C-alpha cells in the first residue's frame, strides 16, 4: 500500500522518515524532495531495488542511477581515492547542486546499471533529504518522473507519474525548480564538465583548475 506523508507536520515528518527507512530496507521505492526536483530512491546496495527504480521510470541500464549521500563522511565508504580537485569542489559546493563522477570502490556489492566502475554522487541541500539519508544511508536516486516526462517539482506530479510503484511519498512542498545539478567527471586526467546546471562553468573553474567541457 502506498503511503504519503505531509512533512510540513513534525509528527508526520518523523513517521514518514521511519516509514521510508522501513520501505527501503524491504527493497521498495521512496519519493523525496531534493534541492532541485523530486527524486525517486532505492537502497543503493540492493540490486533488485535499483532495478525496480529503473523499471518504474521506464529507464534502461545504460542510464545508471546517481547516488545521494547525507554527509561528506558517507562518501568515504563509496570512493577509495578522492582526487584533490574533488575535495576542493566538495568543500565549495556541497551540499548543493554539484554531482561528481568518481571511481567507486571495487569491493562494493551494488549494481547501479552500466557504470563502468564509476558512480555519480551528490549531497543534496535539502533538510528532509539529508535527514532521510542520515537514517537510511546512501540511496540510488533519480528524478521522480517517467522517462521523457518533465521532472516533478511537487509531490502531486511525482505521484501522478509513478503511482503505486512507489511505497512511500515524502511531501516536502514545492522544490526550487527544474534546473539540474551540474556534473563534473573526475575519473580522467583533467576535470570535465559533463553538464552545466545550477553551477556555471565559471563558478566551477575557479575551484577546479583545468576544467574543460565535453
């Protein structure tokens, strides 16, 4: 049964986070607000749940899910060797609209899709998302829309597209808007701006010398 929680109410917010953590632990999906749009998430370490996330969106494995973390420390469990440029970008722009593509630890038992040994990871700047991530751990999260449909800025829009494929909806009100996070790939010799979003090339280049665009 699908549950929806109005997280503007403190008691419903607590109950919603508890229900979301329980659902994630059972391999089910959760919708949550972020600082850009609403996302649909699964336990990043549950391959069947991640496959269910991709299926709910109508998305193939060739478009793997990004991962959200609730703290800088949580990143250490995912990535062994963090480049100096990554440290500088994290210091400047996390939490916020910056996704970093990094090499993940080979020992991780997860399957996010066809990643080639990399992970796209971000720490969102939204209190409800951060509280859920602190309680649940890293989550595979993608925008809570069907493929080729607009990314939802409110819970109603997410519910209208994903329906009962999601177990728990956390309604945190309207989000900031549809501008996506900026994506910087740090898996090569030089940092590469894959997508310019909330953060501009100029902002990122001040922190990441040698940044180029793809």
